[in-house]
C-alpha cells in the first residue's frame, strides 16, 4: 500500500512540476514578445522622425513651426515692397 501512495505522490509531483515549467516557458515567451514589441515601437518612432519633411527637420525654429517662418518671411518681403 505504501508503494502505491508513494507512486501517486510522485506522479502528482511530476504533473505539478510540468505545469510550473510550462507556465515558466509561457512567461518567458510573453517577455520576449513584449521586448520585441518595444523594439518595434522604437523603430516606428525613428521611422516617423525620418519621414518628416526636410523643412521640418532643417528648421531651427521647429518648436514654434516652420509655417511661422514662412509667414514672417512673407511679411518682411511684402513690407519691403510697399516702402
């Protein structure tokens, strides 16, 4: 009888160990997926930055807006032609 109980306990232990190991592998897989998603996000952010128009990248006043520079230039040139 003790052999049967010991065998049952060993089988139960092995089944639990397998389940714990499978959960560990699943966690590792999810962490790898999360890391890949983060890397993809960083690549997309970089690509968006590269896809901006050359005027936006070259404008020293990009925080304000490049259209403001164009408006200012138009104001200066139209004022000069009126004088």
